[in-house]
C-alpha cells in the first residue's frame, strides 16, 4: 500500500452483527473488493459495526468526516430496505452537504435493467465535508456488486471532494480521465448490456439478500457476473463474461489465494507419509548408541601402535546383537561377536571370522574354546562402528520443509533416534462432488436409460487425490437444482477444506456452479476460463465460511469441466499445486522434464495443449513421449496408460518427431523399450 493511497472506512449497520460481530461477512467481502479491484489505490483504515440506530450511525460517520484527518470514502452496509428498522438512508441524508445522484443512478441502473424490483431500493450517496459517503445493501453479495459498479469512478470523486484543483484534473479531457480510471465505456456503467454489478438496496434480513438477475456481459473487461438461474435460458450469456487466463497466471492466482499451512503434531504411527515437516528435527539419541561390530568375528585387544593380533586366543564369552552388557575384555582374550552386537569394554578391534580357524572346542563339542587369528594386519578400530558415528545426539537430522516419503528413509531416520512425534504442516481434507441430472453412480447395476452417464470422474478424482496422500470425502452427486447444490456445498465446507467438483461450469442453462458460488454462497470467482486444451471452462473460487472458532475464513472450490479428460488434466495442473502449497511443499505441482517427441504433434492455433502421453526411457538414456491416441476431452481412454502431459505451445505448425519439449510427469517413467 502506497503512502498516497485513498483511505476508506466501512460501517456495518446490523442489530445482529452488533451483538455478534462474527456473524458479519460484509467487511471481509468489501475489503476483498478494494484489494482485488482497486489495486494500490485504496487502504481500508477503519471498520465498525453499529446497530440500526440513526444516532449511532450518524456518530460513526461524523467521527470519520469531521476530524482533522478525515477519511476519503465511507461506506455503510445494511439498513437500506423497507423494514421498520431500516434507517440508514434517513441517518445519512441529513449529514450530506452535497448529494451524488450520479453514483446512486450508477448503482440503480444495473438493477433496473433486469428487474422492476430495483425501484424498491433506497440508496444514498454524497459528500460531507471532504469525504464521500455511500450506502450499500446489507447482503455481502449485494454490497460487493454495488461497490464494484462505481469503484473505478470513486478515486476521481474522492480527490475532488478532498479539495483538488478540478480545472487541472479535467485539463486533458474526459478521455484521459477514462483512461486513468481504467474504464472502457464509462457512460454505460449500469446500463443494459454493460455488465455492471446488480443488486437493489432493500435489505432482506435472514435471507441471502436481494433479487439478483443476469446482465449481459458483451464487454469482456467489464465486471463479470454469473447467470441468474431463475431467469431461464433466454437471459443467459451468449459468450463467457470471464476473461481468459493463461495456465501460468491461473496457477499464480491460485497460489496467491492459498492459505498458509497450519502446524500440527503427528505420531510416527499415524500415517506420516506425505507430510511436510514444519520444523527442524534433532536426534534425541546417538546412532549407534554404543560401539558395535560391523562384521561377524572376534573382538580383541590390539596394543596401541601395533597391528599384530596374530596368535591363538581363548574365547571367554559371546556378544550377540541383543540387549545386555558383555563382560570386559582383557589383553590376550577374545569374544565371539555378531554383526551389530555391542563391543565389550576394553576391545579395540574385531577380526573377521574369515581370518580365523578353530583350534579347540569345549569337552561337549558345542562351543569354541580357542581360536587362531591368522592375520597380523588388524588395526585398532577395525570393523568397529563407534557410538554416534552415524548420528550424534542433538544433531539436526531433518529440516523444515522436508517431505516424509514412502521410500522409508525419513521414517526410519526418525524412528532410529527415538522421535515418537514430529511437527508437520496439516494436509487439507478434500471433498469431491459430481454434478448433473444425467450423472448416475458408476456401479449401478441397471442398464443406462437414454441420456444417462455413469460417473467416471468422481472415483477417478478421488483415487488420484488419495494417491497424492490427502484425505478425501465422497460428497456424492448433486442434481441440477440451485438450492440443492448450495446446500451440499455449504454443508460440505463444514467438514472439508477444499471442494473439487466436476461438471456444471460451461455455458448451458443448467450449468449452475458459477451462479451458486457467486449468488448464493457469497463467494468470489477468481477465474472462470483458462487458455488451455483441454479444460477451458475450469473455474477457481473462494467462499467465506465460519471456522470452529466463529471466525470467517475462505475455503477453496475448484470446479472442473465435466468431460473426463478435461477434469483429470485440470486436477493435476491446478488442484495438486494448491493442495501441496497448503501442506507446506517447497515446490508444489507436477515435476517437469525434457522429452523427445516420438511422433509428430499438430499444434493448436489458439490454446496451449496438454497432450496425454506415455513417457518411457530410451536405451540411449533419453526420455521419449508417445501420444495415447485421439485427445478429445470427453475420451477417458486418452488417459489410459498416460504418465505425462506433453506441453504443446500455440501455433499452426506440426512439431516433428525428434523435437524436444517440456512434459509434466504424472506417474512413474516406464522402462526402456526397443524401437
């Protein structure tokens, strides 16, 4: 935030939120609008929650406008409807020295263009002293949409209200002002066909707020808003309102919204594989904890400065790799010892059994009595593993950020030094949901009816996520009904951290995920299209949810395309990095490597293609990629045997066999094959 940023304050007007501040969602929502849509222009410095009382509302406004350092912009949210306690317009209007009817019109026009109920709204806007004051609806979604409708114009209004030279500001003409504000067609804000956010201002207490309806987004750079399912097919968009992002930009956006990993303590016996350490781990004990033999043979005493151990010696005892203290050893004696067994005190070396012969045995013939050592080249310390020679007590054996793998090295290391528990980053719990009236359970025994499709996405996605080491909850199949979809997502967010859905994100009248996220859940769609093949309609959103402490947090929702190949490709490209980043991975996402194209590949002129391939090692040491066949997004068999995604750039040419390209590795590399 720059020192020249405009300063804003937010007043929430609500009896409910005044009694329980944790019930408010509008402050976080409006702050997100300033951050995401306003860039470095704004800084929200003050927030307050007041009851539906005229004097209390007025005192809060005056405190921020009449002091020596007034705020540039004051927003109120709530109390703008026709309920008996809705008094915000009556509280604000007498305070204004100038009324801003243009701003009011800008917010109203978007609503009026799509519903006559907009005439029931009662917004107020204007200037008090050097501050701009605007009333917004009480629902988070309505407040968000109305603020976005005028946000680009507000810096101009605030600068003038603060006393700037109006003549100098307008010296370069309106077009220059439009350019500075980032407005393509400012005269169309809120008018039919221009995509301003819609919400009229009567405040619905206890509901989801407002009657929302679609505005056709014919201007791609205008504010995107999803279809209103209640308006039917005739009012839906004919082209997507969401800007097309590159895969890199989409991934960057996802990672920027990924919450910091939470730290938990986990037992080594509680499925530690796949966790990332949250702190350095020190050895509680030395390894080995005692001097031990590295071979089967005979412990002996080699005089200091000598290597001459040749001769015949009595076997005075035996030391096995078992608990217990062996008797001390004197010069001229030897002890039979096994690999890993503790050396008796006094012993300096171990002679290998291969360098000895039996000279005599006990009377019963069961034990060795005397052994002859044949070599005179045994040095002090030979075949002995000293205490702490592998790991010293207190030594850092694993570092923060290290991954506990299934290979076993990390687990074995922790167990060897006596660590029963370690501190790791918590892994998110993932819920997987399929959507669509046509989708049925994959294992239903009955034959398919016309139009039915077996659910191949859900079991495939769930197994992939489990294979990555994350807990998965099956959320079932949601039918194409807005209320049902909203309820299953709301209830699921109480038990999972991330929801992955498939289907319902394209342009059909029954593609309900985007409107449910935006309109019903109060969520934010961060992107709704990606310039990739397959997977263009992939959607990423966050939605506000109360955690167990009553605090508002934002949880992730990935809406993947319904076509199977698209769903699995986008799962690997977008969901995996998010899950790994929130689990503390240093480098989240699929590993990339250079492969040799083992055949020709036709490029797509408009979108980067992630071509399903089989990557194998050649006998020349290089890695080769072969296509899995026809790549249609609905063709699940294009994933059969695939262990990689070949990254094909946009273009009109054919990539020739032998060309080296980057591929993303999804599974183990196959062994070298002939050919």
